[in-house]
C-alpha cells in the first residue's frame, strides 16, 4: 500500500487496491490483479459498500471468464 494512503482510511485503501488490481489486469498479470481486487472486495465488504464491491465482483467475473 502506498505510504500516502492512511492506514485509518479503509475506503481509500479499498479504492487503491481496486486501481492497482485494474492496472495489473490491463497488463494481463492476472494473479496480481486477482490478489488486489480480492483485497478491495474484502475492504468494501467491511465498509458495507455494496455498489463498489459489486463493481469489483463484476471485474473479477470478467477475469475468470477469460481464463
């Protein structure tokens, strides 16, 4: 996690993990993408952020269908 993301801000940690996961997806590093996107899903779940977590789940399904 980048140093500028506060350890106390779970939302921004989730957003950061989602963006890192999407970056790995773009360069076709599927294992790393899945790792970061799974972290984001868990963090959004802790925040009870259904919409954000649902969006990341859709991305994960897209990755899974390509493998």
